[in-house]
C-alpha cells in the first residue's frame, strides 16, 4: 500500500538533486506533491512529468526562496490546488564554500536567506494549514555538527540554525500533533556535490562508508518521516551520512 495516499506535500527546491528525488518518492507513495524551483524551469517540468508518468501527482511552482512573497505564494498555490497541506519539506539550499575572508556580503546573504530565512517563512505560512498528523521535514546538513575541512563556516552556521529551529519548534508544535525533524545528510551525489568531483576523495576520508549517499536513500528517509509510522519522532536531528559524524 502507498503510505502517503491522500496527503498533500510541498517540497522546496524540487527541480534537481535531493529535492527532485524527494518529489519522485513522495509522489510514488501516493501524495499530491507541489514543489518549487527558482531557475531550472525545464528540469522542474521534467520532474513533474516523470512523477505523473510513474502514476503520481506532482506540480511545479516557480518560487524563489530569496523572496518572502514567493514562498508564501507557493504555500497558497499548493493549498488552492490540492485542498490542504500535510507535509512540508524544506530542501532548497546551497553553499558557497570559501574562507570567511573571501565571502562577499551577497554570498553570505544568499546562504542566510535561502537556507534559513526561507525555511522560517515556509513554516510560518504552512502552519495555518497543517493539522493533526502534520509533518515538517528540514534538510539540514552534517556540517551543522562536524566540519573536517576549512571553507564551510557560514554554510555550517546556516545548517546549525536549522537544527536549533527544529529543536525550538518541536515544543511549539507537539501538542498540535505536528512533528518537525531535521534530516542531516552527509555527502550525497548531486550536481552540488558530485561523487566524482574534486572534493570527493577528501570527503571520503572523513567518512566510514567508501561511497557518497544517493538521492534515493535520502528520499526514502524523508518518505518514512512523512508517513504515519513516524509520529513519535520529533525535534530530532537525524544524521544520514555514511558515518561522517
Ligand atoms: P542541488 O544544487 O543539486 O539542488 C538545489 C535545489 O534547490 C534545486 O532544485 C534548486 O532549484 C533549488 N534552489 C536553490 N536555490 C533556490 C532558491 N533561491 N529558490 C528556490 N529553489 C532553490 O543541491 P542538493 O540537492 O545537493 O542539496 C539540496 C539540499 O540538501 C540543500 O539544502 C543542501 O544544503 C542539502 N545538503 C546537500 C548535501 C549534498 O552532499 N548534496 C549534503 C548535506 C545537505 P533551481 O535549480 O531551480 O534554482
């Protein structure tokens, strides 16, 4: 049986990488899935058609996580289209990896805005629609906990903020039957962090497995956390990291 039949999910940043995998998996489990993208329109449309061809329901929404109004409108568009909202996955994000002296204000602001501020906005805007059994799943990073190499500081700070936000909100949402969790991936093979990229061998030395994680492995964990069996997990920072931490 499909575990998310009848549920509606909104995934931010679903056009590529981990987010695209999450869209595919949640749709395969029977959820109505809306997802946002900023630049990759064609890719987003392909993600939606692939999910539909596989027997699911998916819908791409242009929404730049840099803009508060776009994020709020994406929540409204999801509710208008599917009649409610049960699952919010905050995945959109990224990093500029440099020594702190080399980071420009624009790079710092982009990381803070997309990785942190847009998550707060998406949660705030989604909460009026989430009821008993609601799920919020943030995609943080193991870099919130461990940074074996230089150049990660501000990115790590943004993901640390997500861990703290998750912790604080669990208490606020628990009595409403809504869980919130922070999934912290280690290195996962995507365009942002290719398993055959220049940093890969360095990263592998910091891990227990001899390979990167896959988008499918992260998506399966998100699907579990979104489902009915995970109602007793909340406020948790959950590493899925090949032993990185
Ligand atoms: P990718 O760069 O492969 O994909 C990023 C996705 O986020 C794209 O769909 C992109 O959409 C979207 N996105 C980026 N900026 C915005 C924005 N301003 N507004 C809306 N959407 C946006 O990244 P990953 O899949 O690798 O990473 C996904 C998440 O996982 C991030 O939060 C990242 O920090 C986290 N993570 C990744 C790890 C890894 O090793 N890959 C490890 C730990 C955490 P578009 O192309 O349309 O802009």
